[in-house]
């Protein structure tokens, strides 16, 4: 029976009428309660833990669990009192450990218990006021630290997010006290700093700088006020306690003890840099959405508090719970909007992007008649605004979309997008389609993807060349044989003959370099080894492992490493994927330095591709992330080694102590003191002490080696950061339009970079887009489903793309930038730097206020 009551608890509230189930939650709760009563004596402790676990893992069902606890409270007050006390301990622990999700969910759980007469309403008010008091203290210049406003905002957000679940009952039972809380929230809103940061918006437009824009807290507060005026009626929040009100009112309500919030972190300095670093730390611990992402019109995406993705480990569970939410209306549009909001959240989504991909796939399979068409609508809506989308979000969307299509036979109405073929090669919509097709080929093969667009043959022009090597020394009959061909054949024969690296290096030094020079030697060797490893990724890795020293010997400096990347690019000119993989692997084997990769990406040939291809950016992203991943891994290893060293020292000291104690026990034999311990045991103790000491020394040496590697890695990362920002500044300074004589910054978004899309099928599905969150007034759809567009020049589009990627790197590596901010200010951002460069470079460090200040 134990499994039976657990299953009943998990399934409670699942039967949503819109998906063919029953809406009789009362019957389900009564059945579940009856089973719990029968099993209570045998499984009391298990029920206690499982109810708390359910409330934590299934927060959308909290009203149902609250009713069950309320019914148990009628028969056993100690059980429910234990639930309340444990919830208090958990909330207190979550506050001090800064466990954001748990704080938010436990406050909702408290509201659910209050609705079922388990917790006194005044206790909820006291909890809210404690959070408000802490939030106000944080903002106080003297007693708090305004840099930690994100924590204060989070406390207020948790209060606001719990009101749809208990605001109605608080209004009815303690109206004066509840009004005091609402006034306190209004006071907090009035003194907090408004955040209006376009750097963290999915869509980039000048509208983001408008002081009339509401940030996330202000927007949520406005919606709560609307909810208050509407009598706290929320269709999305079930009220099962109303069906049991006559019973629950007889129960004893328990007091929830006062909570204490962690004291504000006092600033250690008045320095603007220190304050900025503190705020960045606060942003990392308490990230928040600054604005809601609107994809669909509000008549399709009904407006209510939507909580999902509690468990990032089980995507199938997530999809199941999303499908079976206990609400009386269809919510596919809102569900899609919520998923895409998280997928495109900046600077990082809550879970890995692949998680959302799998959830969307599972939802499409679970709701085949409803959700796939909603996803299609979302893609069209986002595609129509792709020119204003943040570059990082654009990349995520490309990766998600190509992966999604690979799970549905690459079926898509491509003919609706066939018009992009006639757009300039740098138009965002054209580049988007081009990159999606290229990513699809990586997940499948060229002919399959070509077949998938047979209804839009115009798009074949956007397909990349059919992948295959471009071996410079390929032997063809009738083709003139050169020194390169001859030497390449010799090298192949040596590889097949299992010659050692030393033999091949000697051959290169004696036969190639004296006659043809080092550059020619690199040409022949790199082309030939790449050709030998061209059959698969495994072949490439094997070649690099076995013959990497040869390449390393030929590339002792950055100049030769740049030539090596040119050779890789020439050999794999028909495969963007293989170029990225080969360069990434070569960096992994220390054949290429991260600095050389940055210089190569910012070489003229690649710079010209910044706005028409993701290839250079993919290579740059890989190089930078690999650099910082090495540092992250080294720090983890050092942390582990330090713990191991402490354990090794303790073990060594213990072994030495046992040995000394054994030696100290003596006895008198023939008038002479001798050890009384058995000699065999002494030898064992000595061996154990020696081994323990050896282990301590070995661990200490490993720690010193890792610390040396970390110091080297940190220095490399500093040089990488310097070169990266210097390169961005140089290429952007050359191309950005100058500031006007009046000091006006040029507006790069004077219009839509996509030309008139009248070629689109007028019958194609078109989403009406609301103008929130960066909608472009100059690119709305007219009555004939055609865009009113302006022509942004290629130079402006190049600048927008490059600034967008600079902004992306700034957000992604803000912590590292803060560590070297003084160096960047002194060496890179000196003199008359273009304000658009400075704005993009520092966009990830501080979210500017409405006045536009950054630091």
C-alpha cells in the first residue's frame, strides 16, 4: 500500500479537463486523504517527509497538498505542527544559504497552508514584513549596501510571486495588516533603483533606453495591483480548499515563528570599482529577468503567474507536469512563451539549452494536435524580429531550431522563407536561414537537407558547399607533380611505415626546410597530416596525438600558428564544422595558443565574415571558453588536492604518532632497555608511516604543480582578455560611423536591414507582435502581411553584429573582466573611445540605470 499512497500524492490534481480528464479534484483529494488515514499509523514518518518533498518538487500542486495537510490537521495537530516547524527551519536555512528557488517555493507553500487553516494569516504577514524590512535595510546607504539591491529585489519578488496563491485569503482575514504589506511594497518600489538595461534584453532597440519601460519587479507589481483590483481572482491558481472550507475551519491554525534574514553585506570601500564588483557578485547570486519576453499577442498568451522547470534533471517529468497543470483553460501559447523566455534568458538560461530542446520535443509528442503549431507560430514570430534580436540569443535560437528539426525529419514550411534568397547576403533573416541549414547538415548529411528544402529550391543557394577535403597535394593522373606532391607522398609512406615522430622531424629538418623553407614544410606536413586524419573525428584526434610534436616543432611562434590555421581553413574550406573542430583540438593539444586564435579570427579575411557567417565567432567562442574552462577545472582540482593534502597530513601524523608510541614502550632485557613491541609490528608501522609521508609529499607536489599551472593560466587569461578587447576596439574603431559635431551618437538601427518582404506568401501564417520588449515600430506587419522596412547598409549591419558579439563576451565573462578592469581601463579604454564600443564592452558589468550610467 505504501507505493499506492505515494502514487496518489504524485498524481493529485493531474486531471485537467482541457486534456480529457476530470475536474473533480474534491473526489481525488478525499480518496487520497482516506488512503493516508488508513496508512497513517504504519507510514507516519514517510508521509511527513514525502509531503514536504512533494511541495518542494511539485510547486504547482501546493494548493492540493495544503488541503491534505489541513485535513490531517483536523485529526492530528502534532503532525501539521511538525510540518509548519520543519517548513520554518527549511526557509531559515534557504535564506542563509541563498537558495533562491527554495525560498520562493516555501513562501508559496506557506500560503497554501494558510489557505487550509494550518498557518495563522498573521504569521504570513510577519514573514512578509521581515523580508520587506531586510530589503529596505539593504538599500540604506548607512546601514546596508545598495550594491546588493538584487537580493532586496528578490525578497520583494518572492512576496509578490506568492500573492496569487494567498492574496485573496489574506485580504479577507487580515485586511488591515495585508494593506500594510502592500503599502510597504509600494514604498520599496519608490526608493529602489530602476533597472532598464538593454544589454540583458532579448531584443535590441533604442526603445530599451526609454525611462517609461518597466523592469521585471515594476512590471510584476503592476500586475499584482491589477489582480488586487480584480478581487484576487486568478484562473491559473486552483482553490481546492474552498470545497473543504466547512471542514478546515474547525482546525487549529499554528503560528509560524518569525524568520531572520542574513544581514546586509557592508561595502568595504567607496571605490566605484569595488561597488561595481559587489553588484556583479549580487547579480550572480540573485539574477533576475529585467523584462518579460513577449512572443505572442496577449489574447493568446493569457497573463498569469506561471511556474515551471523546478527540476532540471528530468525533462520527461517536466513535460508531463506541464501538460497536466491543474488549470481550467488551454495554455499552450503561454507555455511556449515561458520556455522560449528561459531558453533566451541573458546572460545564461537557468538550465542548459539542450534541456529546453528536449522538453519542447516531449511536449510536441505529448500534445501533437496543439503544441507543434504553437511552436511554429513562436518561430515565425521570433524570425520576424530576428534583426533586432541579441546576437547570443540569435545563436541559441539557431542551435535550438536546427536540433529541433532534426527530431522531426527536418520538416518545415521553407517556402514561406524562400524570399530571404533575394535579401542581401548580410541580412539577418538570410543569415539565420543559412546558419540553420548549415547546422542541420552537421546533424544529418548534405543530400538529406537538400531534399528537405525541395519545395523552396531557391534556398539551395544558401546551402554550404558539400563537405569534403580540399587536399592541395592530391595525386591525379595528368596533374603536374611538384616538390610538394613528392614530399607529401614520402610523408604518407613514413606514417604508414610507423616511423617515429623523431624520425619524421629529422626528415623535415634535413629534406624540406633547407631546400624549401619552414613555411613550405608547414604547408606540406599540415596538409598531409590533415588528409590522413580526414576520415573521421577519431582519425583526426589520433593523428594529432601521434604526430602533434611535428606540428609543434614547425609552429614555435604565433606567426607560424597563424599559417597553420590558414592551412586548416584551406583544407576544410567546405566544412565549417571541421575547421572549428580541428582548431579546437589543436588548441587542446597546445599546438595553437588562444592568443594566436584570437589574432587569426580578427585577421582581415575573417573580419569581413563577421556579419555573414557564424564560423569565426564559433572558433572564437571555443577558444575563450576553453581557456576559462581550464582555469575552472584547475581550481576544482586544487580544491580537491587541498582537501586531500589535509587528509594526507592527518594520516601521516597519525601513522607517525602510532610508530612513536610503539617505540616508546620498552622493557628491560638483560639489564638493557629494548622495545617491547613485536619487531614485525614495528616494521609494519614504520612502513605505514613511510607510505603516509610519501603520500603527503606526493599530494603536496601535485598541489604545487597545479597551483603553478593555475598561475600560468590566470596570466594567459589576462593576456587573452587584453588582446580580445584590443582587437574588438581596433576593428570597430575603423568601421563605426563617427560621432556628429553636436556629439550625437550614430543610430545604427535607423531601419530594418531586411528589404521589403513582399515575396512572402500572403497566405502564410503571420503572428501579430505586441510592441513590448523592444518591438520595432518601423518593422511591424501591415494589413497585407508585408513589412514596412528600411534599408540598413552592410557597414551598419557589420557594426551591429560585431558590437553584439562584444556585448555577448562582456556578459559571459563579466567576472573575469571585473578582475582586470583596472588594466582594461588603463590600456584599452583610454583616449577617445567610441561610446558605442564602451557601452558594449561594459554592458555585462553593471546594469545601467535609466540615466544611462554604467560604472
